[in-house]
C-alpha cells in the first residue's frame, strides 16, 4: 500500500511540474508576442469590473464525477445568483479534445474552485486542474477557493487558503456559505 501511495505522489508531483512548465511557457510566449508589437486581447463584451479581460466565465469548478450530484446542486445555486460557471458538462462539445476543452475553460474563467473529497484527491484529472488553478492564482492573483465536502487532507498549497467547509451543514448554514462563496467570486 505504501508503494501505491508513493507512486501517486510521484505522478502528482510530475503532473504539477509539467503543468507549471506549460503555464510558464504560455506566459513567456505571450510576453514575447507583446514585446514584438502584438496588441493584448480586448476585453470580451461580457467582462465585468474586476474580472480579467476576456473572461467568459466567473469561475471554473473542478471536481470528481463521484461528487457530481453535490456539485450540480452547488453550481445551480451560483448560477441562480447570476454567476457564469464553467464545468466539464457545460464546456464540452461532441468531438472536443478533452484536455484542450478543459484548458480553454480554465483560461476563460476569472477564478477557480476545487471541490475536495477523497474521490477528487484520487482523480488524475482533478490533480491536473488543481495544479493549473493554483498556478494561475499564485501568478496572476486569480481567486482559488477550496471547497471541502468530505473528510480529506488538503494539499499544502490549498491548505494555505481559507476554505469553505460544507461538511455536515445543510439548510440555512448551507445557503449562507454558498452566498459567501458567491460574494468572494464577485469581489
């Protein structure tokens, strides 16, 4: 069992390094094109004050499909509050290359949420999305909000953030916490 844990840790570390490299390469390429006289992209017509230029979505939500029922309910609440939410089922179209569609959705989102559960911590896709969301938050100041829905140990970088703890709450407490998350995404 220890060997499996070491393998998952190594794979996650390599994935994080690869994601960081591609992020660095993209930022470097963008900087070089601007230095050569290219104009930065114009803000999209849907851009709101305080949002990065070109944002199509207010937030990208990363999660495991094992948690889909919880996530769908949560996302509906954000959307009812007027937020534009990107998640896999919203951004994928038949024939899309999955990695490119996810990458574009993250790029088109102002902020990121990751739903932490044992299932999400075991998902290779979620680990990749975590690395990208965390890197964007560190490098460009975009908000990254961890949501804890089941008992799980947060990775060290995520643990540095104030997280929204949805374990064992319902009713008014749930509504209040969803409102607080929505307000944080708007600020």
